[in-house]
C-alpha cells in the first residue's frame, strides 16, 4: 500500500471525536425536554396537547418516507401501534413534572432501559445476562433513593405512579423497533411511530378545553417550536447520522448525559435544589446505563437508547 492510499489516523481520530460530540449534543438536546414540557404546562396547555405537539412535526417530516414505498406498510403497523402506546404514556411524564422535581422525575424516566430488558425477556424471549440484571437492580436502588420519604411528599405519589407509565411505554416501543421494524428503512421508522403517537393523542385533545390545547401567547408558540425541533427533529437527524460512526456501546454511554442535563434544567430553569437523594440516584443511573450492554444504536423516534438484549457483551 502506498503512502497516499493509507488512511490518516489523525483524520480518523478527529472524525470519531466529532461524531462523539455530535451525539452528545443530540443527547443534551433530548435532555432539555423538561424545560419545554414544564414551561408549556405553566402556560396552561394540557399534558396531552404538549405530547401531541412534540410528535406532530416529526410525523410531518418523516411520514412521506414511509408512504414512499407501500411495501413498508405491513411492517409499519407495528411502529404505528407502538407510537400510540408511547405517545399516550409520555403524558405521565408531563403530568409528573408539574409537581415532582425535574431531577427526581429524570431518575424514574431514565429507567426505561430496565423496562426494555424485561419486556424483551418476557415477550420476545431475549436473554438476560449478568450485566443486564446488575444494571436493572442498580436502577431499582436509584429509584428507591430518589423517592425516599424525605424527597417525595405523600401528595406526589399519584403523579409518580403515572410517571412509571413513561419508561414502560418506551421499553415496549424499543422492543417493537428492534424486533419488528428492522425490515423497513431507518428513515421510514419514525414516520410510522410518530403517526401512531399523534393518532393516539388526537382523541384525548377532544376531552380538554380549547384553552388548554391552543397556545395562548407567542411565547408559547415558540416553546412548541422548540419542543418539536430542538428535542425531536434536529437531534434525531444528528443522532441518526453520527451514532453509527461511534458504535452502539459508546453511543449508550454518551447518551447517559441526558440525566445530568435534566438535573441542570431543573436547577437553572426552575430553581430546584439538587439534593443528595437526586445526585446519588443520578450517579447510580448513569453507571447502570454504562453497564447495560448496547446492541443497537439509539433510534430516531424519541429520546430512546436502543439496547439489544439477546445477550451481554
């Protein structure tokens, strides 16, 4: 091989660093969801309307790729159904952050890899290795710490229980993606998912007053644009392009930056004081996510870390 044809290690390393920082940027963008969701709640919008606005722009952008080839339809129904589930269960998160600290909600929110593992084990016959089991128990310990009596009041428990629906729904959606949707092009997968999400949420919009659906101010409209673009469409595109360049395991580890991002959002945007309960729980969750074996890259559908659980690395 001539000197000119040999790859330049410097360029290769710089490309990996660029991809790593790009994925980190995308994950930080995903982690800003609480700012937009809580701000829209404070503006008077209902939780179902906020969830709808987060997915509708992605549906408009990605759905044409789904309808481009009708052969996608028989498989896309799985994505459509999982979108309904995830869209509705995400309402639990929006409701929870109305009363629960963003940092505490973030710890429970980031438990979705555990739900992914066990749903895959129960319904899709994926194997659980020792790393998966240790990670699952670690996140369970983190959840117990974050919801200690000193950190959660009795009035917060109903919202906290509703919040559990969010990682449960994400776990279901990830398993559908990794087992059913692999036969359709990646760019078409979010089309089926986001269409399902908005169809599932539309009937719920009829149950609330118009004042809780339509943004009352121009600032609220800017927040809607932000939750659609900055926490969904833009980071999805960046993530989809750069995550394969650094591999699944590194992608999953970089993705754990979402949780400290949520902590910062709670502290800087809403004046929440980060207690030792949330901080300790957050460290445990980040370590558990790093321990969890990653077998597939994060999907462009939502802020989900895709983990294939056939066996541990």
